[in-house]
C-alpha cells in the first residue's frame, strides 16, 4: 500500500501544535487511517523523541500507549496552547 505525504516530527520551537495536529488529520484521511489505535500509533511514531519524552512525563504514571489518540492530543494541546 502506497503512503501519501510525510509528517515530520513536531518541533515546539518552530511548529504550532494546532497546525501540526491539523496536518496529521489530513495525513490520516489521505492514507485511509481510520482506527483510533492506528492514529495513536502514528502519532507516537511521528512526533519525535523530544515530544514523546515530554508526552511520557505529561501522562505519567501511565504510558502514552495506554492512552487514546484523543487523550494524547488533548494533553499536547493543553500543554502547547494553555
């Protein structure tokens, strides 16, 4: 299956979280990613090491893989746009 587009890792110094999340939503549509599990997996894969580390601390003692896609994006939205 071909993949359309590419999502770079999130860089809080240069990127805007709402725009990044919006681009990620378009990526999901373009690539037929409908399931919440796949959305979570893609998010955790593409955000990059720095954002993943931050996310781990924000959801501790849980792990990011134990949260839903919606929970993770809400946590990141709240952090980057209080």
